[in-house]
């Protein structure tokens, strides 16, 4: 069976490496979080999603990770069952407790829905999403 989304990691393998250091700017040319191609971000209603139209068509059924504080789409993950047994459904919306916009020196982030599920089930090991250091321009 071929993988529908070869560039999308499962949540267990995810490292937030996309540059989410700046809040999305509608009406400006911004890089796509999936392919890094610059595109003109259209006005939005609701949660800003910094993804180009081509990637939108390809990754529309992936689950979204949204920062709980900033209300910005930070990443996409493949639907499926995690190693701990949590089921991520198609087009699910999961929330991170922090991202690079609201916490600039972030090293890891917690998926709130998975943490609540693990607490209810009684799992002691929590799933933290590592975050790669933010790229800063040289002074």
C-alpha cells in the first residue's frame, strides 16, 4: 500500500520544525508550512492556516495541530492510532499547549487532547512533541 502523504509524519514521529515564529499575515506573501513555497495568503475566517492551495488539495484529510493560545495551525499529522493507543481521526483538530509564536524558546509541546485521554486511561507516559530551535536571522 502506498503512503498518501509521504511528507506528513505520524504524531509519534513529529518534530515541529516549520517556522511558525511569525503570526500568519493574510494579504501578504508567506511560505507554505508544508512545501515552503511562497504564496499569497488569502483572508480567512476562523483559524489562520498557512498552507498553499496545492498542498491544501493534497493534505485536506490530515489532522491539524492548532496552538491553543495563538489559534494558529502549526502542523499537520497523519490520521491513525498512536503507539499509546490514541486514535487520530481524519480531519481531526488537535491542540498544542504552546507554539513558537507564543513561546519563542520552546523545546517541546504537549497535545492537550492526547494528554487528557492518557490521564483518563491512566497512562503514566505522556506524549510530548519536540520542537526544533527557531531559526533567527544573523545580526
